[in-house]
C-alpha cells in the first residue's frame, strides 16, 4: 500500500510539470544570408533567429502552413523565438528576410520519423504514472493534445489510442523488459482524429478506436457533443447495473463478472455501456466495480438512476 501511495504522490507532483522539453534550433541572421539556411525540426521544437549583422525582419512566405513576422532584428545578439507544435502540421515552412525579399531565404523542414520516449507531460521524466494519467485525460477530452504528441505512441502504429495506455499498464507490471526497442520508432505526426461518441444517451469526445472499444456510436471526425438536443438514444433502463443485458433488468453477480471480464479485456463491451457507470461519475473504472460489490455483498446504497 505504501508503494502505491508513493506512486500516486509522485503522479500529483509530476502532473504539475507540463512544459514540453524540446530542442532549440539556432539560425544566425547575417548580412546577406541565413546560417544555416535550412533546419529540420520535430513537433514541439523551437527555432531561434539570432541577429549577427545587418537589420532584418524574418517573415514567413505565403505558402508556409504557419505564418509569422518577427520584429526588426537590428542589434547583434537580438533574438526571435518561434515554437512549431504538432498543430502546425508537417512543413516545409519557407521564410525570407525583409527588406531582402527573394534574395535572402531559408526553410524549416520537419522529420518524418521520431522516437517515442513516453514523456507525454513534458517534464523530462519518461514512463511515469503522471504520463499515463495525462494520456488518459487527453483521450477523454479533458486535456488538449500535447505539442510533442508522438511521445505517446508507445506501440509505434502512428495512432494515439487506448493501445498506448495498455503499453503503460504492461510497463508498470513488467518493467522495461517488454520493450524490444526503446524509445519506440514512430511517425512525428500521428493520427489524432477524435469526435463525439454516444454511449447510450451520454456523450463524450473520444478517438474512434476508443469509442468502438466501449461499444459506442461514433458521430464523425471533429464532431462535438451537443449541449442540447442530444442525438444519443438512451439504452439504460431504470437504474444502472444491468451490465450483461439481462432481459428482466436483473442486477446480480453475473453483471459483476461481466464488468470484470470487460475491464480486463477478455470480453466484449456491455450491450449498453452506460449501465456500467455504476457510481454515475461518467466513466468506467475500478470504482464502479467497488460500488457494485458493495451493493451486492456489503449492504451498499441503492443503484443510481440511468443518466
């Protein structure tokens, strides 16, 4: 128990550090040229232009996916920093110096392949409980996708989903011996498609694969859960707890067995997933099992009504 409490304490501390650690690429701005004229970056990296000589403004070209214009750099040592995040997408990002339009140009390229070290919260410490909690919250729509999203693709399939959370679980159970290669090679811009997922008459924004795993109905890429006129049709009847889909709506040990089997990945999702939200907190986890055990065997409180 002490070890578990220590891990949870570390998680709370580490969750406070969310600034991504990334590389800074320096480009000198000299009279008549950029040095180097081309740099290659990964998502989350920063490009820094440093004035050496002359007086110039660094400006993106119209065809660049990301647009910017620096202040005029006219004193030696003056700098202009610009971070390129996952949201900017892959390059190239061409730029030029004004007033030397067309004669003084440079280009920022992006890597195709990156290495996932599992430092998702960007605190410099990979593979912590805090990283796993951060990823779960990202997938549940509570946190925005981090700038260094490729760090989360632990199975290297270029999709961020529940499979990557599973890798964390394996690590905490078995240690680094489960990784034949680590850090894991992956793409720099993994798929992060998410949309509204109907679970009975409840709705949350999830990745398609996670929605399918929960037996939900995916409403389409980029869709949001509406605040009114909810399109999800409820399937829960009366109170929660009928996890095995009993036609008489009975809640018994069979429902507990079905929940445990599902949570440990050995059974398909319940016919109506919202029946499994036993404690009515909007999620499915060990606390629901505890609530159901107390209801069945420990004289716990009544089951909550369907959402």
